[in-house]
């Protein structure tokens, strides 16, 4: 039952990520922006052929191998923690983020990023990146709570 919920979470987040990336790529010129929340965030069409903050740019074979390994490892942990709701949530977020960006790299050779904060200088990111970040933070909190 819980494993099914995790799969649904992964699917919904991955689909949302891919739909928004597709809309941004087709509706906003490359490098262009549209205000989402004035003074806070814009949607910007950016292609990122690297990882976070464009590190390892252009290393597609490296990303493919690492991502396949990551999906297998995350899948293993999802199975191991299938009865632990908090851990399952964090792992599901991480899996959704991993798959979302992997789809882009396989299809296009780059990841579409779109959320640009205008009130602070921060790298442009996407839904998959948010899933990864929130999932990792969530897992750290879960692990720290289990140690108490």
C-alpha cells in the first residue's frame, strides 16, 4: 500500500516537472523570462548541460552512468523503507527529482531550468531540483530524529 503511494508521488511529481519544462521551452524564448511573482520569482527558459549550478557541464556519459546507479540505489532504499512513511516520502522526492532531470538529459542532452529568484542571486532551478533538495533535507531530518 505505502509502496503504491510512493510510486504515485514519484509519477505525479515527475509528470508535473516534465509538463512545466515543456511549457517553458515552448512558451518562453531561450534566455527569456516571464514574471511569476513580481519582485520574487520569474520563469526563465535556461538550458543546463551540467549538474547543479552547471558543474560538470557537457559530461552526458558521466551523468547517464551516475543517474542509472542512483535510480537503482534509491529504488533499493525505497524497497527497504517501504513501511517507514517519513523515509519513504524523502526517498520518493529524491527519486522523482532524479528521474525528472534524467528524462531531460536522455531526450535533449540538457536539463530545462526555469525558476529564477529575483530578490536574491541564486542559480535557476526546476521542479526536479526542488524535489531533490527537499528530499535530501527531509531524509537528513528523519535520520537525525531516528538517532534521538
